[in-house]
């Protein structure tokens, strides 16, 4: 009995030790969410600090806002196109660098440079690269084509997605490369040698041994990059500000414009909650699919 | 023409601008001057308030604009009063947001503000600007305010009859053209033979199209295009607003508040804008202030339309000024003529007014600073600063003897600016103007992307109607009709 009382007292003491940090974490993590939820039911805008209850008005507006859904679609397009390319290129580069080559470390360090550049700087750099008059991209295409090529990369609809994707892939493929290089270097060599002795081909070895071995890391990399792409902002902002029109506007840009340029505070809160819900569903599904939740 | 020399210009500017400025500063500093004008009254009133060393923060457009308070007016104010001036540099596109954010946060971080006049109704309604009437009376500034050029004074100073800002920048678009090209006898002869009228700065957009395409056809082999214009959407937006109204367009039906920007006139204006790109330099779709300036100063275009600094830069006015290192050396000094843009009613695009932040903790001092900056005496110096971008906005600026001597053609330049200010058109100013402008900006970017002008303007009108609905039709209608009744809203017909 005394032992039980001692154990429960012990537990109480342990809880009291962690309680302050849990409260702080809850305040930091949950309070903004609750506040966001409250604001989303109000009518705060640039003009009105109207904190009265507006019911579901902002949510009704949200579902009838074509621009919002288009921006979501653009975000999905960027994600669906960029993610597999970054993954494929990152994996290919990692495969190239898995063997010990002369100067390997220098090359790896150089390849990783784009990741350390701030995305807005990367966007601004690519904006200069794509400049129709002085940019090296048009210059190089001009050399190849044998004539002047004043392509308007950030103006014409058929080029603007290519421009953004090139910049995005340039910056973030090295991230994939780095993670996958680390994963590949942990693959059991003896299994690879055994497969080789047994006469297994490259692809068979890759799919049966390498891929299962690197999959946990790859899944995390996909998840991180997927989330990053869903929040895509800087590069697009620097290159097109979401234009022409709203043709390249992502959900993050839409939210920024609504919240910080048009001061639709309550409506933006509703948009932010929608994004949080969408991302949470997406992440939980992904975690379940890749069995990482445990 | 042979009398033109950058060295002489420098000497003339030093003689006419900097020496009197320094002299005035020293005179006031010595305390011998009586408070006989608004600038001196502001200084005298500020001195006791500044005792112990205070700092006034002022939001100013980042870049060249802010060299005025950083290099000239800020240090001079400190010398005269003891108050430091902290310049908060903000890019134009972020100024409204920053001002509103600070106001909402209520930190009192900004004391004085530069605001674009078309934002004033929004800022006033939000409560971000301090009403200035009582200060104006207290410090005897009304008389000097009367001498601000009528367009700016009557349209960019008040909201609902109350003063919220002092117009401080005479922004207006004028046309700059190459006098040497337009005076070329061979070109004149050939043009007359083809179009049956004289080669001269265009009075209509039809003429602009004909002259521009003719000059490109004749001069492209020499690397000269007939024209180059702002096409980057944030700038082209103003070009559209100007052209649309010159052609007879109206933004809204004043009775119903339905958007009428998608009228035939609007569609024709957009079609014309796109069609004209054919005789402009490749990539003109991306031309903003700097790109267009570079092309014009290098002598690569025969006509352009822009804000007043183009005229000063093109004249080679103080070309050796260090702050202007980034401006390409003018290849066309002495060859530039000035005219009103086609239609004769140029856009009074943007501009700045000086205001006091309602959340400031030292409003009186902030007010005194802006009265001093905006005063007859000090503004006459400021508009002549070679590196700053403040343009003439007072009657006295257009006739300032020092300014008139700054370069051989300064007289024509100032006369054109004055005429432009008198016939100029105000930027659209409503509640939530930026939302209306944003829809139009996006529309212009779609124009360069190749979309159908009618479809673009139908979308813009739809968005405008939706914004109006959200603001409240009656509320917005009252604001719009008040704006439309102003002298510079629409051309008088």
C-alpha cells in the first residue's frame, strides 16, 4: 500500500515537473490556432476592427472564391511536377556520388550551395538569369539557335511555369541529393555484393535491395519537400509575384496578398485554417502510407 | 546648343542651389532670422520641443527619394532645431502595408509619413493619419499652403474637407521626345508625304502609333526605336488610367456604381497598348522606370512618357553626382523636348504627401518637421536637389530663377510640368483603392501574356464590382462621386 502511494506520489511529482513546459508548449502551439479560429469567425479587415461574430461568412466566401482554388491548383501543379523531378535528379546525383571519386567532397559541397541560399535571393538571381535583355539564359539559347532570343520568361504563359520550376528544382534538388546520398551510403554492401554474385541486374538490385533500404529516408525527404512546395512563396514572388494575372499565384502568395496587402484579416484566418486542415490530412495520410507514424 | 556643358551645369547648380541653401541654413541657425515665414516658424517652435535631443522618425520611399532627408533636409533640421531625423526607408509597394501594420500595432514607431495621395481616404478612414487643420492654424501655414499648385492643393491634401497631408511631390507624366529626330528634314519630309501632317510630338494615340511606327521603320537600323513606354504592370496601370480617360472612358457609372472600365473605350485602350509594342524595343513588356530610362538616355528611343526626373536625368543635370552613378550617362543631353502626352491630360501618377501618424507620440514635432519640409523656402531647395526625386509642386517652383538656369531647356521643362499639372488626371482614389488597382495590374500583366483585352476587362470589372459590393455600394458611391467631382478626375469636355 505504502509502495502504491509512493508510486502515485512519484508520478504526481513527475507530472508537476513537466507541467510548466507542457503549458508553455500548449500556449505556443495551440493558442495561435485557437486565436486563428476565433478571428476567422469575425469581420476584421483593414477598415474594420469588427470583432463581432460573423458566423460562417468567411468560410462561405472561401468556398466561392475562384482565385483561392486556382491558387491551390497552381500549388498542386508545382508540387506534382517539381517533387518527382527533384527526387529523380537527387537520386541520380546521389548514385553518381556514392562511389569514391577524386574531389568528391568538393563537388558535393558545391552542389549543395543552392540549398544554403535564401529562396528569395535564389528567386532574384533567377530573375536576373531569365532577364530578356541581359540574362544569360536567353544568351545561351541565342547561341544555340544562332539568332537573338528575347524570350519573356516571366511574362509569357507558356514559359513562366518552366522558369519557376527551373529555379525551384535548381535550389532544392541538392537537398534531395544530400539526404539520399546519406541514405545510400548506409545500404548494406554485403547484400549488394551477394545480389551481384547471384547475377541480379542493376534495376532488380535497385528495386529489391537499395530502394527498401533507403525508403524511410526517401519518404521523409518527400514529405519535407512536399510540404515546402505546398508553401512555395519566395521564388515565385521574386520571379512573377504570382503573374501574369494570377496564373502562377500559389496558396501562400494568395494568403499573403489577402492578409498583408489587402488586410482581409478574418478572411485570411479562414484561408489559413483551410490550409492547416488540408496539410494535416495530407501529412497524416502520408505518414500512415509510409508507416512512419509509429 | 554649344553653350551646353555638364561642368557649367554643376557650377550653376552649386551657385544656385547649394550655396543659397547653406546660407539660409546658417542664417537660421545663427538665430538672427525672425520667424517671418512658415519654415522659420516651424524651426522656432521646434527648438524648445527638441531640447534634450529628440528623434523624429519619418517613413520615406526607399532609394533616391530618401537621399533628401538623409543627406540634406534631415541634417539641416537637426542643425537648426537639435532634433534628429530617423529615416525609415520603405519600398513604395510596401509603404501602405507598413504604415497600416504600424498603426494597427500602435507602437508609435513612425512620427511623420510620406503617403501616396490616392491612399488618403483609406488611411484616414482607418484612423492612421492625424488631422492637421489645427496645427496649420497654430503655426500659420495656411497662406503658404495656398501657393501649392492648384491641382495638388485642391486634390491631394484633404479628405472630407479636412487636411491630412501636404502635397509634396509634383508627380505627373509628360512626354519626352528627341528634338533632333523630330527636326530631321528628311524624316519630316518623308513623314509628311506619308501621313499628310507634320512630324511633331503626337497629340493623339493614333498619331503616336503612326509616328512611333514610322520612326522605328526609319531608324531601327541605327538602333533607335520610335518609342518606349512603361509596360511593367505597376507602371502601365497608370498609363492605362490616363489613356482610358483621355479617350473618354469612365471607371464607374456614378449612379449604380457598376464598373464601366470594360467599355469599348477600355478595350480599345488595351488593344492600342499591345499593338504599339510592335515598334518599341524587344522586351518592352518588362519596362519599368529604370529599364525605360536606360533605353531613353542611351538614345535608343525617340519618345517616351514618364515622371519629371527623366527630364533632369536626360539633361545631364549634375551627371557627376555620386548618388546618380547608377543612372546611365545621358547621350541625349540638349536634344530632349517636352510635351504633354497624347490626349493632353497626363496622369498625376502617384506623388507623395507629408502626413503625421496618428499613433505618433510626438505629433507636434512631427507636424513641425513636415511644415518645414513642405514650406516655400525649404521645398524650393528640395525640388532642386540633384539626387532626390521630388518634383516641382508649388507655383514658385515653376518660376524659381535658380531652377530656370539649371540647364538650357529648364524653362521649357518647367513650363511643361506646370501645364501638365494643370491638365493632369488624378489616380483613382476610393476606399480600398489598392484592391481595384491590383485587379487592373493583373489585367495589364494578362495583356502582355496574350489574353483577349475584352475578356481581361470583363474580369477586371467583375472584380471591381465584387470589391464594391464588399465595401458597400452606397458608401463607395459617395466616395467615388466625390472623387469624380474633383477637377482632375476626368478631362473636361
